[in-house]
């Protein structure tokens, strides 16, 4: 593809994958002068994509997760013909993900071999799982014509809005002056990725006693998890913020914490992309396949003989991959990050959202 070209990326449907996809956008922007990147994404993710400076335009695809939505995809593709894209990169490997670029008559449509979609994808790549042994590597590889080298990964770097964070601190009553450790106890994929909630409660209590403020972040569906942690750690410096913030609010709040203790989840990738020290707890999944994309990380993974199983529920019913990770180990990792002297300010090199939003 030539410099100055116009590109449509069909983005993934999960928070963490959408954050990891920024590595592709950063790579494209670094290698191709004047490229214009449009991202086709679910509606919930548009504000998140808006925090990626490399993306010129985010386009909503109004279909439910897992829905074929053939008529909607065809109609959107017909509307996008006027954009005259030079290339489409289709990150998901499903047939339905390739429909919009096909109907948009984009001449070069790049993607990995997946579901039966010959003709829909005309630049079909064979997925080398040994060379591309992580999700982010696969995304970045689709943006390159060099199919032999292991791609270089530019880490995701979401823009933060400091003014919005200050507003949130006032609205939510979070200005304690203590170093902040965020707890991210949810994982939409399933419970086999979730460290036991009683452990999060014990950790929150110890962190508060050690002088930290604790923010429990998550979606509205995870509010009961936050309440359970609050009940287990009844300290005024432990705050359940699950459901009290939007996704981009979480971006801004995580941009001001010292450390984030987290399952392998979408918010783990957000925390990594805004500069928090990530203490990542892995159970059914693999830190090789979906690591926190940051140099500031501590990964806790038991690597049992049954790991990783990639199941939503523990098939052996014991969940030892998570239960054997102790509160002591996680507390030590979090307090090491606090003691390292992080001051909670954004990375000076991190893009900032303009004051007018």
C-alpha cells in the first residue's frame, strides 16, 4: 500500500483486543506517511477508539456480539463505498467480519485464513501460530507485507484526559492524597479468569491498612463484586466504583493510579496502556498469548500442567491455577510498585485529550 493511502480496519469485539489493536495502528502510522486509518467497531468501543490518536475516524457497526446481521453489514458496506478505501485489514477471523469490506468494494482485503471466506478476503494470510504466538503479534503482522519476520510491537498508548480525571475525583469523593491501587476483579470471558473475590477483599483490607487508597473498577454488572470487596474490607479508603464510571472514565482514572491488580481482562489492557504498574493474575489463559503490553508489570501465573486451558469454567472444578496465587504474593507485588515511588501522574510522553474534549 502506498503512502497517503486510506485504510479501513475491522476491529475486534472485546475491550482488551481493541486496546491491543492500537499496536497495529501505531505501527501503520509510524511506517506510512499521511495514512488515514478508519476503524469499524462496536458502538460501546467508539469512545475508547477515540483515545487512539492514530485513528482518524471510528465507524459504528450496529450489530450485537455474535450476530450475523447480514443486511446491516451489507447496507454499511454500500454506504462506505464513497470513502474509496485502498485497503481493509480484517482482524477477526470470522466470515461476518469480512462482509463490510467486501460490500464496500475495497480492492485489497487482508486477513488470516479463518471461517470459509474465500473471495471476501482476497489477501489471505496463513496464520503461523509458532511465529505469531500472541494476539498483538497477529494484529501487527496483518499490517505488514513481510510475512517472515516476527513483528516489532509498539505498545498501546491511550490518550488520557486529566481534566476529566479531576472532575471524577471531585464527583466520586476520591481525593485522599494516598497512593492509589486499583483492583479490577472482573473478566467478561468467565470465572476461570477470576482470582477469588475473597482474596480481593483480603488484599483491599491490607492495602488500606498499609496506607493506600483502593479503587475497585468494573462495569455495572460487576458492581456486586465491588460490594463484596467493600464488605470484606470495610475501610473508608476502599471505594467500589463498579458501574459508577464509563469505560473512558476508567481510562482516565487508571491513568492516575500507582498500580492495578487485575485478572486477565479488558481493563488490564487499559491499565497497561495508560501507564499503571500492572499486577496481572493469570488462571485459565496465558501471559504469553495476551500479556499486559507494558514494561511496568508483574505477572503471577502458576503454569500448572492443566494450564492454560482457555476454558470459561475450570474443567477440573478446583481452580488451583488461581487459588494457589496467594494474597501475600499479590500484596507484595502491589506494595513494591507503591514503594518504587510512582507519583500517579501521566507519562509526560503520553498523548492528552484536548481541553475541549
